[in-house]
């Protein structure tokens, strides 16, 4: 969806924020044993640390690796939404263990290999489902809304520059 570096930064920032917040709420609720208003407030306290970590990882490392992995099973001429889904799944498969490790080191009382594996195993199904069914579509909607005017202007410019293409 992003067409240039600026759009890529905006998309990644929104995605990192929404994804991290949802996963932190999930983990806080799991630790508290219930979901209350305090769960959502407690999750906000981890955002200043976890969102920049997620953004940097995804933007500079994981995004490129995930695209490469996705195109081992997808072809460039496949349906764009399937390519998007493949990339999203690959990003989750890479980000979940890394972010679970970061959370284990920063926020867990027991910082062991077993705690990391348990955190990763608990987070992975939630991360995939949250990304595919809620976070991904929601962030793409926000992104399209933000950049809608730019897209409409590009279409008008293209029609003006290439009048035969409109026929």
C-alpha cells in the first residue's frame, strides 16, 4: 500500500502502535487475570518503550525479510491482497518471538529461556489472529483514509496525462 518512504514510515508507525497496544493489552489482561478499565490504562505505560522497538525492527529489518520470505511462496502477479496477507503472516512469524523476547527481558519477573518460550507461545496465536482479522484491516483503512486525497489527485493527473487510458 505505501507508495514511497514517507508513506511507509506513516504506515509502519500506525501499524506498530496499534499492534503493540493490542498485544500489550492482551498480556496485561493475561497477567491480571481479567479485563477492566485498568487493563487498558496499564497497557499505555508500556507503549513508550515497545512501540519504538517494534517500529525500528519492522521498518529496518523485519519488513524486508518478511517480504523476501513471502515472495518465496507468492508471485508478483498473484492477487495483491494475498500478497499482503502473506507478508503480514511472515511479519508476525518474525516479530512475535522478537517482541516476546523484548517483553520478557523488560517486563517479566522471571527472565529465563522458558519464560520467553511460554510468552512467545501464548502471544503467537493472538498476534496472528489480531493482525489478520482486526489490526491489519483497521490500519489499512486508516492509511487509505489519510492518503485518499493523494490517491485521487494521482488518478486525476494520470487521466489528464494519458487521456487514451481513460477510454
